[in-house]
C-alpha cells in the first residue's frame, strides 16, 4: 500500500471520528434562513422609522461583506461619457513578494529532494506561444466550410498532442533542449527526409510551479457579429436578408448559442481561475471602447455580481478592436510600478476578430500588442465562432508573450482552462535560438513554432515558451521539428541554444548530434514528423483550393511539398463550401493508410481524430480545378 | 436546474452537507474554534453562491468540498503562524504494535495515534488536498525549503516505519 493511500485512509478514519457540533449546525441553518429573506426581497422604503430599521439591517449585513460590485457599464445608457473617463482606479496596493517566485523561475538547480522524493512530481515541459489548437480549422471542416489556411498552424496542431521529448538526462535548469534525429520516407514519393526534433524540457516540477499574481484585463468584443450563431458565418447575413421573415425566425430558433453567449461563459470561466491577490478589470468594445469594470484586487471585488453582469452582456455596433486594446493598454499604463512588478500582466482579448471600424490594419493592433509586450504586458486571444478570423490573430500572436486559443464549446473551453490557465498567463523563456555549425546541413522548414518564418539556413528562433503539462514523461506540444536539407549520414552537427529568462538573463547550452540512417526509438520525433506531413498536405490542399491551382502541389515525384506562403485576406469573411478535388481525395486516402500504420506504432489513440478528419474530407463534395463550381475570391473588402 | 431548485436541493441535504464540511474542516484545522468559524463561513458562502453550482460538473457534495478546501486554505494564509515545523518532528515511537501480520486498518490507526494533529493536517494538505509545497508554505507562513525539508524527513520516517510493519 502506498504512502499516499495510507494517508488517505488516515484522513477518512480521522474525519469519521470527528463529532459534529449540532448546536453550530442549527445556528448556521437559522442564519441561512435569515439571509435568504434579505437577499431576495426588495428593500422597502417608507416611513422614516421603517427606513432607519432597514438601514440598520443593511449596515450590519454590509459590514460583513467587503467585496464590492464595481461594474460600471450599462448597455442601456448612452456610452459616450463612459469612454476613457473612468480610468485610473486600480484599488489595492498589492502585496505579492518576488522572492519565492524568483527562486522557482530563474535558472536554478532543482533541489535533489524535489526530483527524487515522489514519482508524481515529474517535471513539466515547455510549449511555444502562438496558436494553442487548430479548433477553428476542425470546426469549419465539421460544419462543411472550407477553412482559412491560417486556421491550421503547426504549433496549434502540435499543442493538441503529447510528445516524448527525447530527454536523456534530468533537467536541472529552467530550460533544457534535447535532440533526436531521424530519417523517414515520404509516404507519397518514397523519398527519405531527414528531421531533427528539439525537445522543450524544464527543470520545474508540477509541485514547484505556481504562477505569479496576475494583473488581468479582459477585453470583450460586443460587436454585432458576436450576436450570430457560434456555428455560422456572420457575414452570410446577406443571404438571410433575402429570406421570408418566417424562415429567418425559424432559422434563429434553431440556433443553439450566439458567440456572445459563448464568450460570456468563457469569461466567467476565466474569472474562476483568479486568486484573491490577482487584479481584474473588464473593457468592452464595439465601435468604441467602454470601461465595464475598473482593475481591482479580486479580494475586494464581488466576483459573483461581476459574473452576473458579464452573463448579461449583449452584442451591438461595429468592431473596433483598436479602441478596446487602446483602453486596456491605458489601464496598464496607469498602474504604478509597484503594482506591475512581481505580477504577470496580461490582456485577454475575447473576440471573433473581424474588425471593421477604427484602424483595421494588422499593423495598428500589432503595434499596440508589441508596445505592451515591451513593457511585459502580454496578450492572449480567445477566438469565438467558426468564422474566427485566424489570419489576423495568427499574425499578431507571433509577438513576444502572445498566444491564442479557440473556444470549441463552453464545456471544452472550461476543461482546457482547468489544465492550462496558469500556463497560459506565465511565459517563462524568451528569445530561444538554436544555431547549427555544419558545412552541408541547413534548415528547410521549422514545424511547431509561430516564428518559423524567422528561421534562416542555420538558425531556428522561438519567441516565447510557456510551461506545458506533462504526462507519463511526455509533454503537451513539447517539441519543435526541423526538416533538414543536405543531411549526410555520419555527419556531426554542433548545436548551440541560447535563451533569456523572464528577467532578461541569457543562458547558453551546447550539444552535438550525429546524422543517422533510419528511424529513431523516440516516439516524439516520429509523431512530430507524422503531424508535420499531415499539416503540410492539408495546407497544400487549402492553398491550392483557395488559389484555384489546377495541379496539386503534392505529387508522386515531389512528395508532400513544403506549402508556399499565402496572402492574408481582409478580416470580414463569408463562408466557402467545403470542396475537395479528386486529386486530393486520392492523396488523403494514401495518407490515411500511412497515418493508420503510424498510429499503431505510436499507440496514441488521440490521433484517430485525424483519421476521422481525413475521411470527412474524402467524403466532401468533389470539384475539379478550373470548374465553375469552385468558389472564387471570398474576401469582401 | 433553476436557482430555486438548486436552493431547494441544498436545503434538503443541509444536514449531510454540513456534516461533510464540518469533518473536512475540523480534520484540517486542529483548533476547534477556528475550525467552526471556517465551517460556518463555508456553509454560508456555499448557500449564497448556490447560483454557481453546476449539476453537470458534479454533485453538491463535490462542489461544497471545493469551497471548503478554499476556505481552509484562506484560513491558513490569513491566520498567524501556529505550526512550528521543528516541534513537529521527530515522530514518536512508531515501532510495530504487534508481531506478525498487521491489517491496514490497525496500521493506519497506529500511525494516527503517534502523529500530532498539526502533522496530520500537513500530510492531509499534501497528500489528500494535493497542495504544493509552496502553497503549504504560504499557508503556514514558512519558507518552501523548510516545508520540503520537513516532508522529506517525514516521508523517509513513515516509509521506514511502514517497511518495518510490512516486513514484520
């Protein structure tokens, strides 16, 4: 019997022996009866004597309830006088010290006792920033829409899976890279490709990890597009306008939840992860930005009442993301250094990301996100709806400390936040770069990093690493994969990795790897190669379909080619019906067989969702390139 | 479930829920006066926040246990230090109480008799409530390193003792 089980038994036995104080039980029951009456009855106003009694009663209640409902937004009122005017109230000086967290998050040698005492205390790992899922891509396929190519990111796909990082030794520092090299045949062409996986390990144990107190501003999109169904494209409204009224009413009756309702629930879920020593504020925006709740300590906020207000938010107006971000940035600027230091500082944007007012350029929002990041105020985007504009967000979340998630369902989002909220707000490693010293080998492609386009022939760059959950020695999203050009069997590569911790201190590690002929024992690199090829195939299909290319980029001669860059569209988008050409249906069939073989070797049943997706695509409506049936350019602007 | 239904469910199971909270809290906070304050706060808070109870996520018992756990943690953090780690160890004689095979029940009872109430509370925080060393350290106003050290000592002693019991 394990020690843990014994202590559980002691606990059960110990609790069982305790005698309950029945007198206390009765008195608490009586007090509940009193409270029930006072909470649910309207306060009577009448004669002076009566009013005095009421006041005395409420004074006694209020004296025991210090948290305040400081929600200031009223959607019924004219909002002009609320814009920007009520900023600056932050409440509470905050008292979190830096000392203990400095110990945990600086480059450290983990105490021996921590690493060896308990099996349950395995180290957590790291994952890159940027996208944390490909949920928008999956939802579009499931709903019969053709996704944007930007909805499918390598890092988002990787983050949905756990990887063996190939770690050979215990990591005793903040970050440790591990390397596994492998050779693998392309399933379409049969040509051998060489890959190197970079495992993202840390010396932090689950027990050691605790996020700093958090200054958090949630910026909520309340624009008109948020009122459409979670599973519809808002800008398909033009089609609805041509319908008879009865048909439109029937359509809306069948709508399950609006994006606004889903967003409200998501924000209330986020609020559930805040601690008493966190600060929390809310900004809403449509055409303009409105302060809904000043930033105050959670301990001095009536969070239940604020949650009720959030659940009552309804959609209206245009979409001026810049205004929302500007107000949130201003609120952080108004915090004193004392209030910022020793805190995680983060803005969480909850949106469908379809700006149509203010500065809608990528640069306008990007500039503010970058400016905030320089002040260690980082940004997360929570995407809502199948028409979540991934083009815009994918480009912005390449900024230091940024990341994004998509809400699939409220329940799914809640479960993910239970595991990932603390990690999501705690970037720990910055400016990770890996350089090669090799005469012949160069990097052909980087998979699993939003900064892949910043890679050069001998250098890989990752902007930010966030802590990531581990299970059974595997880390969620715990690898970055490099496809190598010019690899020669037996050649040694000298690798140098450098990174900064959150305090700007730089660290350097060196290692070497020998190019081998054949596969690796590590399941991590094999899974990464499988997923990278899968993503490449899907991206080639999406780009070819979007660009109406007549010959698929993936051929028996060239294999699964590295996808070309695609042009970003403007932000408002309409749906395009899912279509798959016969050529790609055949390719998906070949890849399905390859993936099934790999799944049996990797023993990861989660991968079966990709088999389902490939089968869905093979059953989708067919089209030959050049047919009139293929939708053309679908950008509105 | 509407809020009135939630409130009715709470009231119908009041006795059971109160007992659950009372035993949960009293085992973790050895001082009876402090524990009863926390019990009252927990039950009152749960009733006040009954709107947040979501039957889809679990039963009332699970929900109120979560609130109780948070209240216990908040109590530890806000109270003055009452635990002296140095005075908690070493554990008194934990040699097997009898020769030959020993049932799990008797062994657990024996261990409990020899552990101070504060030690039981700390072990419960760590192994039942799954608090991290850092969280426990914040609760009892000690340095994380001191807590780790105490657990390391306690772990070894309990393990040695249990091995002896099993070997016998």
